[in-house]
C-alpha cells in the first residue's frame, strides 16, 4: 500500500503516515531512527473512556508516522481512535458532535509569529481538520520571546516550524505551509475552499489583499492584535458588502495601495488600530520606532493569550453560537487593576441559622394550643399551605392555593398537609380533654377541615396518637440511615397505623423493592434538576437565612461533604441546561438513591379515592404513620417522586417539557411494581431509617400570622 504523504513540505519537513506492513524496509532498518510504539498505553486508555468507545474504534488498525526532522518512527492509534483519545479531555466543553464538525473545518493562518500560538492552540483543541499556514520569513532569535519555537528551529521557515508543531500533536490533521507567504500569485490557491482566515501578518497591503479576496469569497476573517488583547471579527460570510476593517481606514482597495511606501501606509494602519484605544506603551513605542526600538513590542504572554482568545472565537464558530462582526478587548492589565479579594466580598458572618424553640404550651388556651399544633404539621417544601382560622368554639384549617408548586398537581400535596395539620389539631384538643368533631368544609382550592370543640368525637375517623409532646417533637430527618432491616413487628405496626376503611399502607422492607424505588427516586430527582421550572422551585424552597419563616433549612438536608462543595454549582440553571443538552446528569440523582438505599423500609400511604377531600383525610393518616414510625425509633423523611400527584400519564408529561415521557414511564414503573386497587391513589412515600441524627425544629411562621380570628 502506498504511503499517505502529508503535505508538500520541504524535503526535510515531510511527515509520512504508513499503514501496518507498508513501512519501507530501508526506513525500518535505519540505525539512526528512533522507533517508538505508543499503542499499548493508548489502547488501554481508550478502553477506559466514558462512554465506552465503540468496537470499531477499539479495533481500528494502528499507523506508523515518520517524522524526519525528529529522526523518529512512531506507531500510533488509527485516525478516529487517536482523535477520540487525544481530545477526550475537551469534553464537555466541546462535545463529540462539535469535534466532528471542527474536523471538517479548513482554516488559513497568515503570519506565523502571533499566528504560531493561534495555530498551536487550535490544534491542541482539535478545532480544525486542515491548516494552511503562510509566512515568507524564517525563525530568528528575536522571535523566541513570543514564538513557541526553539533553537533547533532557527533559520527554518516560520510556517514549517508551526506545521511541524501541529503534525507532532496530530499527524492526521492536514497541514500545508505556504513558505512564500501570501502574494497576488498564490492567494487564490491559499483561499480556495477555506472556511475561516486568521490574519496576523505585518504588511498592511497584504492585510488589505487578504480581506478584499475574503470578502469576494464570503470567508470570515479574524485578527488578534495582542496589544490590549483586541480581537477583530469581520463576518464577510454574513455581510458580503461590509467595508474592510469596519470602514476605519475608509473605502480601501488593494489597487489604491500599489507603489505606496511605508510612510504612506503607516497612517492607514494606525487608523485601523484605533490609536485612542491602543495601550500607552504601544502608542509610545510607535513614536520611538527607528530611534530606541527596531520593531513593534510584543510579549509572549499576550501572544499566547491571543491564541486562547482566537480559539474561543473559533469554538463559537464551530458551535453555531453568536459571533458578529466587531471588536472586543481582553486587556489583562486592566483586569489586574480590578483584583477582587474574596475575603472582602464575603458578607459578615450571620448568626447560626437556629430555629426558635417551641413556646411553652402549658399556659396556652385550648384554642391557641390547637392552632399552634396545627401549624407544626409537615408540608411539601415547608410551604405551610394553609390558613388557620380560630375562634372560641373551633379551629378551621383552610387550604391556601397561593402557596403551591408545579408538583402540587391539583393542590393534592397541599391537601395532604392540611390533613396533617388537622390531625395535630385533634391531638392538641384531646390533650386538653376537649371532645372534637372533625368536618371537611369548603371545596376545591379552598377545601379545609374544621375542628369543633363542642361535639362528640367522630367515630369514622381513626384514633389519634394522644401524646402531644410527640406531635410537637415530630421532625424530618433527611440524613442517611444505617440500612438495618425493619423487624416484621415494626412493619406491622406501621401498616396498622394506616389501616382504615379508606386508607392503607404498602410497607417495603425487601431490599430489591428498596433498590428499585431508589432507582425511580434517582431518575425523578435528575428530572427535577434538569427541568428549568422544577429546578427553580426546588432551590426556591431552600434557605440559609435565619429570618426566613418558610422553606427548608439547607443545614437540615444533611448533605454529604462532596455535595456541599458542589451546592452552588447545582444551583446554577445554565449548568443544568448544559447537562440536559448533553443528556448527562446521572449523578444528580445519586444522592436520592443513596438515601433511599440506606433506609430500613419505605412506606407508600394509599387512599381509596382521587378527590381532594380524600387527600385531606389521607394527610391525617400520613401524620399518624409518621408519629408511629418515630415512636418505634425510626427517622422519617418524605421521598415523594415528582410525578406522584399526577393522576395519569398525560399529567405526568405536563410536569416537564423535556422529560415528560420519562416521568410517565417512571409513574407506570412504580404502579407496576406496587399495584394499586381500582380507584386508589398514592398519598405520599416515606423512607424510614435508623439514624442518630436529631430532628431540627423546622421553620414556621408565627401562629399569630397564620391564624385569623
């Protein structure tokens, strides 16, 4: 098989790629040739990438590359596997699809002093499949303050030096040096088929020649001046009539510049640079040219950072992101004048986010005690979705429809919370020896429960736990459990707490059931993170402000150290949007899965009807189950999935534009694993675990704010 010769380099600059078995014997037997094989390590690294590469990549035949200037023959992976491995660390800043797009990009670079750093950066990031490099000059010692060459590269053409760096990084990138620079005789050949030109030459007439031809061909031109970090963009592909250099030097035409000497060209060049915006050292140096300095000053750091700036612009070009014509400056010195001290920016330390101690209840009137106990009920997101109305003869707990969320479909979660508040109110009334009658009042989003003190106890409702101290001490413990199994007797007592004519409990103690639900919870949580509205509501529920009277205290989440460190990252919607775009974010559900799998049991409270009053009654049962579990020494934590209050697949899909089908699938998976009887609906899912964590008292609005008299 004939060798694949890369580029028409000078004879000593040709890099040649050979397939297995096609290396000439004379080359393979050359005693001064260093022969290396990187494929064992590369193959091992390739097999460990995520996601795992396809079999075609893993089995792709290797190649040999001959670098004559290095006197080296190196065996490397094939082109596709080499590119996949070499550019893996670009992900997810550049996606695989964007890499594929970049591999088709053909870029011309004119001027290989500043242009060398740009070419090198673009090659490192894999942002082109072909480079054409033009420079007539050879590398000199005075270039080594900014060109990443070396002593052994001196007196070699600058385009060849840059080409060698590129092919040594990736020999599969097509790289063509134009050692005569750009002339009227070769510009058509140079530009033919290019997607982008980066112009970094010194000659003003060549700058104009390049732009004039690029405008005719619809090729965008980028330029980085390094002084003050100026990036210049001319989108001739989008604006075919755009004036050269944005019109800063007038209506330029290459024919008008013929025979002009340097003295005549310099004023035009200065106008293009916008002299009022040039840095002071550069402006002063312009006056000193030929007197105290021989050339324009340039710093290696500025040049290298210019390579990064151009690479960022090319990435946008590849990704199809906005990149309009114009200029932007990345002035590092100006940035360093604005150094911010994180210590000075931090707010003064706030007092510890402690929740108030519960008031002494012994001196409360019966009415006030009942209202206070009702206000201590749990609610989704600690929204406290109720209005408590008290008088001398009754306390009424009404659903407040303004305190809701997307996942509170049909105010069902709010109705459960109203029911839990009613349960607490009944316990408080019973603790004072009051006979109570409980009655559902209102309807729809103003449904409520009235607890009257002058009636007989309603025999249709389940008995309450009469220990008021247990009600007031109840709390949510979200920390990890020890995974110890729940004794059968405890499971039976928890189930019995929900066993009424209208409710029941499914108690899951089998590890397979717990792990299956953990996978559902993990996927549900991932969707909450990746769905913008759900993500916004989730973080709106969280607070570390001691003055907040609603919401969940961040400290009570019992976050593992790793997740605490990532909390501010998880809060950022643009980060979630990227994960969603990449179809990633599996780790977002890992914490939910870990908490569920650390449980001793899960409890699914079930009600026999889907109407709102049934959710209110089931909320009373939920509170009874919760208190029963705590009396047995278990920590209780609601782990209700995002879709629980969706009554059908269509409602589940409506919760997330991007992941509605998956939510509907998860809903079906849960109902398949733990089937419900005809007409039943799930009320809540609780995880029970053994934990040494002590429940913190959750935030509450003062009773006098939630109680209207």
